[in-house]
C-alpha cells in the first residue's frame, strides 16, 4: 500500500537493515499504523527481533539477505550507517522495492569527507575541513586549521569511535596508525551541542524543535528539549537543519547534529540518515515520535505533528561495566516508581562498557516539574551489578 | 524477574491468553519495559502475532497450549473473557507460574450472575437483578423489576451479543430460545455511560479518570475523557470503581463500566478483567497507557502515573461492510494528515459487520482544540470499500 491510502488485510511491511534499539523502537511505533517490521541483522535475537514480524539473520552487506529483505518488504529502510549503498541501489533496481532514504544519502553521510564536502557545496555551514591521506596532508591541515584539531576516520566511526582530538602528527599516528582515509576539521570551541530531527516526506519536509545534547567521551549522555539556547540561535539552527534536508535525497528521518559556537553561529557536525538517539525524547514528548515519523515518511504517508507536548529530557543508560559480560541491571523498581519517568530497555543480551543499553525520558506533559532531574534521578537508581 | 527489580539479558516474558488487538497493544507497550509478549490464540497470524515474540496456535481452553504458555512465560495474563479459569488455576499449580488477574476474578466476571451477586454482596451498587432459568423465573423477574427489562446471557456475551431489552416472555423466547442461563436486570434509564480503568498492583490500587462512553447497538463507538459529568458524579464513579477493585482478586487492569442514572447515582454495569476498549485513549493521553499499566501490574512492577496529559477522545473504526470479507480501508492519507490524530489499526485479516478493526484518538495534549471532532472527522475520512 506504499504511497496509496488503502489499508488491507495484507499488512504493509517495512524492511529494515539493522535490528538494534532503533529497529526495536521503529517496530513498536510502526505497529499502530498497521505496519509490520522485518529486520535484517547478523546477531540472532537482536533487540528488534522481539517486536519485529521476523528477522533475517545476515550481515548488513550480505547480498542474498538484503535481496530477501527487499523481496519481502514494501519499502526498505536502514537503522545503521553500516548499510551498503551500492548493494541497496542494486537490490532496489532488481526488485523495484523503494529504498528510503535514497542510497545516495547513505553514501554521502557514511563518509565524513563526502558529507562535509557536499554540505559545503550546498552552502550549508560546516567546520573548516581537509582531507587527510598521509603525513603531508596532516601537516598542511595543522597549518591551515590550527592545532589541536579534530581528526576523524572518514568511514565506520560512530559514537565517537574513530574521532580524536590531536595536537601533532605523532599523536595522530598513535591514535590512527595509518594516516589515510581521514578528515581533519577545525576544533570547534562550542557553546552547546544541538541537534534537530528533520524529516523528508513524500509531500515536503518538517523538523522537530532544536534540542541540546551533552556528550562525554563523544557518546551522547543527555538530551534536553527544547535546547536552552537563545531564540536567535534556535531559529538559526532550525534554518540550518532545513538547508541540510534540502541537500539530501529520499525520504525519512535524519538526525542532524550541530554546534552552537561561542559567537552564536551554527555549524553542522554530523548527519545520521535515520532516527537518532537525540530524538528518543519524541516518543513521549511529541504527538508523533521520530520512529512513527520515519515509518510515515518512508512509506509515503502524510507526516505527523512535531510540536512538543512539553519540555523533556532523555538520559541514556550506558553499560557501566568493566568488561563485556552478562547483563544485570538492579534498581528497576525504584526507577519505575518515579512518577512520569519512562523506561526504554533495549533487551540486549550482553553489557559492554558504555554500550547503549536503554534510556529514560521525562516530560512536563506528564506533570514532571523538572524532567532532567527526574530522568537523572531514575538513572541514579539503576546500577549494573 | 517478576516481582524482583533486576533486568537481565534473559528477557521477561508475559504470556497472554488471547492475541487480538488488546494483545497487540499490550505487546507494543510492554516492549519498552524490556518485556516480551507470548500469545496463545487459535487464529494463525492473529493481530498480536506481528509484535509478539511468538504465538502458540491453540484454542483458549486447550490444555497443552495453556500449559506451554505458562512454561515459557514468567507471568500469565488474559486479554479475553473466554479464558478458562479452571484450566488457568490448574496450570498455575502445575507450573508455579503466577496468573494475573487471579483466575477467581476471571471466574467472577465471566458470569454476569456471579459478577452481579458478588458485587452486591460486597456492597457495590448494581442494578437490581434476578437469575432466570425458566419461564417462571422470567415472569417473576418482570413482576419484580418491571418491563421492559434487560435480559443477558450469563456467559459468553461480549460487545452486546447476548444482551437484549425485552418486554415480554414471548420476546425473550424469540431472542434467546431456551430461557436458561440468563440474568434479568432492571433497565436503567441512564443519563450517561461511564467507565473507569482501574488497576490492582503488587503494592496497591489506582485508577484513571472517569470517562464517558457512547454505545450504539451495545457496541462502543466513542469515549470522551474525562467524562462530561458533574464533579459529584465523577467523584462517586471513582469511589465505586475503587470499591470494585477491592472486591476483586489478583493484579492487573480492570475495565469497570458504569451507569450514571438520572438522579446522579452510579451503578456498576459490567467488569472486564483486562484492558478495555474505553481505556485506549490512555495510550496518548496518559503518562502510562492502560497496556503498560497492565504489564507493570501483572509483573509486580510499580504502577505508573495515571493523571491525564490532556482531554481526549477515542472513536472506534468498526467494520462497515455488509458481510465478512477481505479488508479494504480507503482514505488513510486524509485521516493521517489531520494534525494530532492517532491511528491504531489492528491488522485483522478479515472485515465483518461492526467488527473492531481499529481506532482513532486525539488529545488536547497534542494541541488539538476539539479532540472528539478531530477523531470523528478522521473517522469520516475512512471508508470500507
């Protein structure tokens, strides 16, 4: 029924490359629309499997697996950057199953150099950057952008893995070994980290309010919605987010991470072509969650309302363990007894240091006076044994 | 982990007898708590199957099926009245798996005579009633309660099936044939039909606000939350609902249907030992939906907050077809394009006249000025082809 407006007894199937927590929350949110989710993930019993119609157990770039996904689905989408845009384009051509967002958007956003270049070409403000493929490039980058600078692996990094602040060539070699396939960026002394969940639908674009994020060790810890920035900064951030949406192809939710600089400028840091950790607050605090919105957008349904029900805060539950091992989270009763605190537990089988295991949300829409304090207090109730 | 406060990599499993729309919405709501739902239902690919971990295809009273359900689940609950309390009690004894609500509550509420008697015995106000097992009983009932009166099958009725307003013995015989196994009730000339979603948890009881329901042909069409009754009536209804909860056993959500009489009295009409159609509005309009609440209660977790986020209205999407057949619902785009209107489509494979196929909710919490008008307008967008 994609792009049509008829629901039948034959369910609409959304095929998703990846079956982690984003796939799980997508399946939870798609179900009320009558949409079943089919996930492809190499880990048997991945987090999304519990609420998906079915899981295809295969690597993200497994041709047969992705082909089966496209054959069984009405539309294919992704919940991880590791999806292979070439394979998606090939399978789309072979099966005629639409892929959203467009594989070109996945190709652009999975390579930080291509991403920065295409945004800069479109006139979107980004930190100054240079391609680095050897020591000479890095020396030029230091000359040009100053030191310290941010050095990033162009591909395969997420949650801060592959991003390092370096002062010198020696530090870069120690962090990355080989100095090829990197991008150097000016180090932004930001006032705040912001983000916007944008969406491209069949009939236009829209965006949720600008929110504020707190990272530690480059992993998201907390989101505060709306951002505690001034009106002008928030307006600028919203405008930049719309420019980004204009520079991308295909339909779906995009997580757009931004820097607010000390002098009130807004620069784009990174884009995720999918729902994003900093948009989880929308499940409770917006009429349409980012997950329902992604389902609506990718399936060609009208977009849902994005104005917040209230102020909100989201706090991640990260694996607080010394090494990988069985999960045991204590204090659940205390956390759930806090009025208006919402737990989202992803059902991962194994805890790892700083692994995203779940999150907590609170919003003034539920009568919580201080959502950030409530979510933090609930987080403090929880301990990994 | 039931009744404990530790989440592990081994998921908590809630076993549910029945896999219709209530089971589906229960699975959607349980997942964020890290809870997987396993359903037992005789219809392959029942509505809940798409989001449940698994479905046991078996009749509701199939001993082997219910035994398997209890063996695989941490706690067993029900989403239909057709569950067999004897079998549930037997399987509980055999497996040591808790069953909530208590099978005794299911035994009480599935028989309208036993239900009315036990409520009356507990001092809960109910319409005057008499047991009817033959023509002589019915004549006595007419003498005692007046005519017309409400005649109900003691067992097996739902959505108005098995309830008839009758004027005479002849009408009763034409409606029911055999006059045994019935209960006669005084016909209440009610001002409004009200309901309360009550909940019994491990540590106490709670209730959502009193709501107002509109039935036609004894099938729920609309719910308005909160009820448009006076403060005194709403307080009385809330007090009666708490009396009902006190008269029942075991944990879980109970749908308590009430009459507001012309002179402001409140009488209990019927009780459902499970989440209820008139509580669907809580998905969007309360911090904790009735489905999350049922999962929390049955699993021994702390109860969630019940104060509304805003006023709300729910309108059912009933099968508007001349006879059973394939489903084809047109107008979905128009309905979804209405800001703040939430669609819940149950994914049933077949449409039947007046079958519950889905519902629509709107709430002022999402900025909708008139939730009832918005939900009705969306309903009017939809047509069965």
